[in-house]
C-alpha cells in the first residue's frame, strides 16, 4: 500500500502483524538498515501521521497515540471526529458512534488489530435497537497506537464497511525502545452541571527481554465521571411524537365565541400544527469505566513474529430522572385518561357531570415551509384552558425512572502471526474472538397524572426554552390537593433488557513478491467469521394488581439551577423526582421472584446467527511515478434468524411458574414457560390461556457478492500526490429489520397482515469513486482536496409492505392463511461529497493550526433525508508547543442530520406518509440542529518524566437542539455542561 520510503518502511514494520489488513510497504531489502522513527510531541506526531498519509496508496486519514495524548479526547470516537469526513453521535458530551462521509454509523466498520470487535451499549434504547454501529464509549484513547481511516476500499480489507473502514491498532511490546518502561496517570474529572468530581486512573507497563525477542505490555484503566442532562421537549403521550394538527370537529372547545377578540374564527385554526406538550426532563447518571489490555509479542528472528492481544472494558452507567409532560391533546379532545390516551374509547373529562373541552385563547399562528417544500401553519403561542368553573382535569403526566444495573462490556482476544517462508513468500494468520454485552437489570418507574385547569405556552425559537406554565395545577410536588388539583400516581412499570453480541473469526493471508514489470506482489487470503446476536427484554412479576402508591419518602426537587443553560424566559423549570434508592425500594416491595424463563418477553427477542465467508486476490502495482493495487473480494453472507411468531390466543397453555413445563400439540415449538408480561398475582388463580404466546420460526438466507476494487497513486512530484479509487463495498442490514418478532396478526376485508421483519433484505452495496489531490508543501504542512461519489443499492425503507409473506392462523376462523408482512423494503441512495484539509505550522514559532471541512450531499430515492447524514462537518484547531509545554484548542462542527435511531423499527413510519390538511406528505423526521463544540488541552513538563495535563470539553456549554418539519417546530433542547480533567503522568 505504501511507497518504499524510510518513514513508510518503519511504519510498515510496526503494523506488519495485522493479519487482516493490507501490507503497508514492500519488503525491506536484505541487508539494508531500518531507520528508527522517534515520535514525541504534537509536531512530531503530526509529521508521523502526514508521512503515513502521504505514502499510502489508498486515500486514508491517520491519528497516532501522540495525537491523542495532546488532544482533549477521552475515547476513540472523540479522537476520530477530528478527521476530515468523520462525524460522531454524542451523548452527554462524550462521542460514541462514528459515521463517515455523510452516512449513518451503521455504514462504517471499526476494526481492532484487523478484526471486528463486539461492544455493548449502556443506554437502554440503544441496547434494544440492534444496530451494527460500534459504541466507542468503552474504548479509552489510551489503548490506541494508531488508527487508519480507509476512505477507499481494497480487496484485502475486511468487508462490511459500506462508507469506510477504521482500523485501530494497539501497542506492541517490542516496538518500545527501553527494556522496562511505562506510564502512570492519576487525576480527577469534574462535571460542572452535576457539580461532582471522580477519580481518573490508568497505568501501562512495558517489558521486553535483553535479546529483544519477547515482550509484554499490561495496561489498566479506571475512569469515572458524573453526567447530567437538562432538557425541554415536545414529547407527549397519545399522538404523533408531540406534534399534530388542530381539528375543530373533535376539539369542540375551539369555537368562534372562545376566539372572540382575536380576529380569528374556529375554522381558521383547522390544520394548524400543534405541539402536544411543553415537557421538561432531568437526567443524572454516572460513567464508571474500568478495564485493561495486555499484549504479548514473540519475535525470535526477522522471519517469525507472533502476537497475542487481549482487551476488556466494562462501564457501569446507572441513570435516573423524571419527565414532566403536558397533555395538550387530551385537554382539547376532552379526554381525562390518566395515561394521556386520546382514542375515542379513552376516558372523557367530567366536570359537574358534563364532558368539557379545553379552549384555545390568545393564539399566535406563524407560517412555515417544511423541509419537503410544503406550506404549513404552526400555533406558536396560546393559552390552553378549560372554561371558567371547570373542576381540575387531566393536564399532563410526570414519569420517573431509575435504570439500575445499566452496563456495557466489550472484550476481545486475538492471536496473529507472520512468517516469512523465503524472500518472496510471506504468510500471515489471525484468530480472534470478541464479545460485547449491553444490559439494564431493571428499568423501573412510576407515572403520576397531573390535574389542573389549563396550560399556557409560547415557543421561543430553536435554541431557547419555551415560555410555559400550568394553570390551577398546584405546586410541582406529588400529591393531590383538596380541590382535586395536583398529582396522583396512576402507573408503574419495570423491565430489563440484555443484548449479547459475539463473533469468532479466522483469517489466512499470503503475499508473494513478483517484481515482474508493473506487478510488484500478489496477495490472497480467506476469512471466515461466525457471529451471534441475541437480545430480549424481561420483566418481574408484580405481587398484586392493586396499585400501591409511592409516597413522599425519597422525593427530591429538581436542582435549583435546573434549566439555567437552556435560556428562555418564563418557563416552568420546577419538578420533582425520587432518589434511586427510593425507586429501588418501592419496586423491591411490589415485585416477586418467579423464574428467569417466566420473566422472558419473547415478543421482543432477536436471535440471529450470521456467517461470513470471503476470499480475495489483489495485485500490488508500481511503475515510474505510479503505484496502486487492483483486486476482487468474494463474500458470502448466511443469515439465520429465529423469529418470534405469535400463536392464536388460547391455542396453548402457559406454564405456571414452579410447575413442570407444558407442551402444546398444535404448536410443538411453543415457548410455554415464558410469561410475556402476563400477570401472576399472589392469591389469584393462574390463567394458562391469558396473553399471547410465541414460537420461533426459523429463516435461512444466503447472499453472494463480488467486490472489485482499484486504487491508483501518482506522484506529480515528491510532495504532490494524486489518488484515484474505485470500488464496490458492502454493508449488512441491522439485525432488527432481519429478525425482529412478528406482531399481532390482523385480517379484514383487505386481506391478512402482520408486522414483522423482512429476512429477504439483501445487504447494502455501494459503487464508489474517489479522486484526491494532496500537496505536502512543507514539513508538517499539507493541503488536500478530495471528491467522492457513492451509489447505494439496498438502503432500507421502513413502514412499507414488502413481497414477503408468512403463514399464520386467521384469528377469525382459525385457518392457516398467507399474511403480508408490513415491514421494511429497499431503495437506492446517492452520496456526493467534497473534503478540504489544510494544516501548517507558523515557521519555527511553535504555533500552528489544523483544519478540515467536508460536504456530503445525500439523496434517497423517496426524497427523504438519509438517517444520520450531515451535509457539513468541520474542524479548526490551533496549537502551541515547545520543550516545556504544549496547548491545543479545537473546535468541532457538525451540521444538521436526521437523529432517529441508527436502527429504526422495521414497522416504524419514519419513512412513510402522513395526511396533513388532506395532503399526503412525508412523515416529519426528528432533525438534530447544527452544533459547534470547543475543547482545550494543555500539558506542562514538570521534569523529563513528570507531566501535568489539563483538559476541558464542551467549553461553550453547547445547546443541542432538535426540530421536526422546520425550525418553527422545535422538538427538543438539552445541555450537558462542561467537563474538566486534571492528570499527573509519570513516565519511566
């Protein structure tokens, strides 16, 4: 891959043992001395990164361990976002998911030492999403030796990175200069919003024998920080994720009389977009990350090199909080359902024996142009009030939660070896196992209904909290007042989730040196992997169906400074929550132990096996000023899914906990031992016919793909390089669209339908073109321009009825019929983009800067924006360094993007149509607004071996905003506060 220069050769030898990755240089000629590359400090690390980038055949970006040490980065995603064309999804001011070139994180493949790595998610929604994206929150920056981001593909790179591949290499013992060396770092983190500090510790020890043939690295880390998020949103129960339209036919309180003096008639409000709620949310938690890594290296001679690397990381992330949410829809529809239901059968309001409907007073209506070009109107401000004399009615909810046992782990063990058979033939091998688990032992919470007589609001734009306050609802504390206003407990819920992801893989590679004309060498290899993904929810049984009231014990108000960073004017930033201890004690008293089998909720389970087999051949080329490679990779993907399929009600008997398992003759595969959330109350007779039961239906699909690729590198002169890449890449569909469970079947005059997965979805493929020009005009200086194009086939489209069917029983007559599956289909998409990078020191002053900006324009066949795709992203950084100290200030910008889950539900309507004012228009996505963050790092050399460092992230305390059809429909606004880190590092 790399031209033969001293720097490139040194880098190549450091990376040679990566069995799954390409050869980075030609073999060093026999007898020629290898130049040692000594890297220290910001400037030297930049020189190293640019040297690797300059000599690469493919279009790559590079970061090194030294880069990370001089940046305010706490995990690998933080570091990767500094590169051109790379963007991240951030939670609580820490980057987690990485995307490339305007795509979703699922389309980027992350490798460690050349193999995939399984990782769990800490957040309960991500744990159940079954996304393929790798969360890097478990990977501290300290494990990094070097990361190479491949923007163009080639045959000897592991398949699966539709948009690009990132290979992270860990340190190797024999690459260290001293026999015994290491780093010990001790410090603390401080989170400004929660006002808490926590320890931050890590240590690395490296040893090698006198002969330099065997070495060991051992590393451990324990990093903890507290987090908090203050939010306001339009979340609401009942309707359309917080937005819908006014309909005076059903909202009967909106009359000409109620609008007297406004200049409006009731008919003028029909079709106006209405926010369902002005919600506020307080969330507090912890990120407690512990783990370690070891590396063994045995290199008895220049012909044999064997490495073993093991890694494990675990992060505890318990979190708790409460959402206070208004019920504007319920009020206008005259509904008094304590959980916010708005259907025709929901409980009606009742004041003095009469149903009452809220009115809209003092309305302010603005016009908007949606992202799809439609004209709509938005109710920007209004008083939503019941008529005078109305007794307190339902006006909203307060929903608390404590996620106990929230944890994510990631582990891998790999063994790789390289053996030079003779001067022409080198063989390599890699064996790896990896396992990641994301789980929440119990996601438990209680719901309170709030009663009052009205609600008032005014939207203040995208980046300021809206004005809002409740009318006649009493103080924001639990409990009902004498007049019926206040809060009443109305619901409880508890469940857990666990997702396990694991893979075993084997790869064999060989390179044969040809030196025949333009053909320098020939590479070939085989790879096999066996991947399992198992996910499912579980829930405890309650002792009684009677709702026990959660009392005043453990009640705490929102912090005094809640929402201070959200701006806005007169808004209700009060609230209450329960301490985690109080929530845990309440549910411990209300639930009982049954059995793990009875706690299963089979309907939520994903149970998949995926086997990947691939082989490749690739020729490395070189002539005069031109070099490159051309090859093809053949890939077979076998997908086996066990899909949860419903059994007609009453067809089988469920097993009572503690009793022998029952069998079902009609459905021999029925899972009779699972409770699937059916009740099992103390003293009640167990009903074996209650609820819905499931069996697992097996699917088996095989997909074959050929992936040709070509990379060419031309030296216009020694400092000016032009590259061209053409390839076909593959990305596999998220697990849930292939293997999620079927929903309840429905048959009517239009036929039979059932919601569920589409196992026929083929992998995504992309045809890619890439053209780049780079000029390395001075030391540590570079300007580069890169244009790229991708045509994607197979992009998932949710909420559509495909061609797949499944045989189920018609619940009307109990006969087997063919059911159309309301699931995902596929479509095409395109990406066109441009990236510009420029970095340069200011002479010998010690000052310098780095910068890059990227534009990726995406287009999906149905006209909707691509999920997770940002049109614009950029970085601007300045640095200063001398022999004593260094400092770096870095700004990162990410443009707006659709922030829906990386793994949307296969039956979700996120890509369907909504009827608004009689016009069918695309359903409004949730869009994250542009955001700029600022981070700072500094270090001071107290002595040659002792360094004091200070890092700060999110210095501007950035607000993260979301909206729907346009910025006139703000959806959410939150802040997470600044984070500070102080560390003392001792190197020996």
